[in-house]
């Protein structure tokens, strides 16, 4: 009888500790942020490949739920798959140090194709695999929000919000804006106007603190870090040299490291991914008939030109003219009732000039200019989009600038910490 009691007690103890271990595993799982990446990898800028290598080496720190290809140019899901192939070569060695790293197979299963073209004037078009995957992931019943980290165009997020606006309750967004905002201005405008209650970090310039290494120790400068800490380490290290000749850029990585330390639910706190302040409006300037160098706007603001012309028989949002700004060309749209429009956003403080071309005589050869300045969001105008209580952006304190890059020092101050942490992981791949 005593023997049976002893057995029962031992089994009860085993079940108790097994349950405790299971609970601990569940807690550990729930503590890892849920993450979906929307990236323009393979598009116009190769820095996303560098950021992808960093993500793969730290993927044990997250619950990765989606890899959405949202490029400008020729990028597709194949660019994700190619990087996963490289990761697979190092997977066993990396996993021996970080057992929670996801399998290459599981990463391939969550890769989806998103929008390849910029949104039309209205800011959205048709659903994609990527936008539907965002909705799918956001609707999963979980005990924490889905972090949507946007490394490129914001079209797929805009489409998801248009098709399923209720997902706003379940997501938090960190968007690398700046140049991406310029390319994605129609989709961004749609979100700011129609979904101002979104929880959003809009990093237009802070992210630059990741690679602006003016005050960095010599061994951590962008052109030295590869030689000192990456070269000769695994297939990922061999691949890294293919992007910017190994010089660090990785302008999208701040969105990821933002979740790795500090308190992500409080953007005003300290983090490797920057510190931000609330903004209550998104700067917008609407110019009827054009603008001149006398017209000053905030850098990163929505600049919208409206022109009058003939009332023509084409669908609204049809592209009927082009505008060249800073040696790049953008589509202009018919808005109906003889009104034409185009939007733009400067990626930095600048004096810009524009010129239109069109088969419509009234829209051909129009010229003008503008001056954009910091800080963002700048002086309030009646055209601004009013935002909700959870929209954050670059800090305006001049002491936190690097050059004219607003808020960049809130990241660069941690350069040694985050790069040496990564260097420790690169050592895992030493032979």
C-alpha cells in the first residue's frame, strides 16, 4: 500500500513538473512578439537583403507569422525564398545555439506575394495574397497584437485596412517611411485620412541612425564591420558581401530591434529601434494650380497638386499625365469633373522642381517648385489629416538630429550595443 502511494506521489510530481514546464513553454512562446514583415526585398534598394539576414539570425526572438513581398521594381517572393535557402545552409549550426529558430520549411510556408505596383490616387486597388495574409494573421485569436513591420511600400497594409478595417484593433505598425513614403504616398494618404486611429510608428528619418556612423568606433563603422565581424562566417556571411559590398545599411532593421529591448508598447521610451513622440496630424499641403519656391512645406509631408482641365470621358483615377520631380517621374490622375491631381512626398529637406507632360494640352508643360524643411510635421495647415491618439513619429528636439535627419540619434546612441550583440551571433558561425 505504501509502495502504491509512493508511486502515485512520484507520478503526481512528474505530472506537476511536466505541466509546469509546459506552462513555462507557453509563457515563453506568448512572450515572443508576433511579427509579420512586409518588405520590398528585390526591389529598388538591396538593403532589405541585409535586413533579412539579420532577421533570420534573430528569428528565435519572435513568432514570425508572415513574409510579404511588397516591392518596387522586380522583387518577388523568390527573393525571400533565395534568402531562406542561404539560411538553410547555416540552420543546423545556428540552431545549436538558438533552438527556437524557425525551420526553413516553416518560413517558406508563410511567404506571400504582395502588391507590386504603387496604389492609384485613391490609395488602394485589389486584394493580393499579401494583403489577405495580413488580414488572416491579424484575425487569429491571440493574447497579444500582431506587429506589422513595413520595410517598403505600405500598399498591402492599406489594402488590408480597406478590406477589413476591424483588424486595426489587433495590429501595431512600425513603418520605415522617408523614401518609402515618397513611393507609397497614395496608400499612406488613404491610411492617414481613413484610418487615423491606427496604432502607428511612422519613422521617416529616425531609422537613419542605424547606418549614420559619424561618431562610431572605427571597428563598428559601416565599411569595417563586415571585415571585423562577418567575413568568413557561414553561408550568410558569404552572402552579405553581395549587398553594398558588405557596407552596413539595413535601414529597415530598426523596426525589428525596436521589439528586442525596451518597452515596445511605449514608443516614447528608449529602444535600439528609436524613441518617438506622438503627433496629432499628418502634414498635407494642397496647391490648386501649382506651387513656387515661395511655398514651404514640411519634409515628409503630403504635397498634393490639383490642376483644372477639360472634362474628359475616362474613368476616375485614370493616369492621364506625368510629373517629373527631382529627376523621377510620377503618375498624375483624373479625379473627375475636369480636375486632375498628383501627390508627392520629399524624403528629406530639399528645394524641388517639377514639370508635367501630357497629351492634354492644358496639363502639358506646367512647371513649378517647392521648398521642404524640417521639422516634421511642421506648421499646421487646414489641409492636414487629423490623427488619433496612437500615431508616433520622429522626435523634433534638435539635439537628437544627425545633420538634418530628425531623431536619428535616438538610434545611433546604441550602435555599439546592437552591433556587438549581433557580432556575438556571427561568432556562432565560425568554423
